[in-house]
């Protein structure tokens, strides 16, 4: 499965006594109703998150993992590949360009006031 969106938060790496390492981040989806998803990278995949920063638009290949423990069910989202769609800087430039375009369109479409009275 794949999911895309914007990185909202990148958490610190967590190392366990056994040598197991994981690192999670929060992805805000680009859906009509955006969702915040916590996705974990484990073992050697943890270093892949070092290339990204908060605000980057990314696409993530994920696996859903579920398990039962004492009659309760738990679900994790595990990432195994992440790719950059747009960096935070590019997204900021796009927003600024859209705002400027919108302002220009508003100026062009405003009717000019004249002193001519219709009567």
C-alpha cells in the first residue's frame, strides 16, 4: 500500500536494550478529510527518515500490522520506503505563488469605479 501527504512531525529514534531500533513520524494525508497517521520505520530503514524534514510532501510505501494481546487488538503502520514529492521550501514557494496569482486575479476582476452616473 502507499499513502501520500505532508510530514507533520518526525520523532526521535528509539533504541531498545535488545538492539532493536525504530523511529516514527506523523503524516498528514492529502485527502478530502485529512488524517494524521503515525508511521514507524524499523531497523536499517530508520536512517531513511534523516533525508526528510517537517513540511515535506512525501509518498510512503507501508504495511499494516495487527496483533492481539490479552483480548485487545493493536494496529501499527510500518513504512519500508519513502520518497520526496516536494520539499518544504518548494511547498512554501508554491503557496506564495498561488497567493500572488489570486491577488492579481482579484485586481483584474474588480470593476473600475467611474464618475458616470446612469441617470
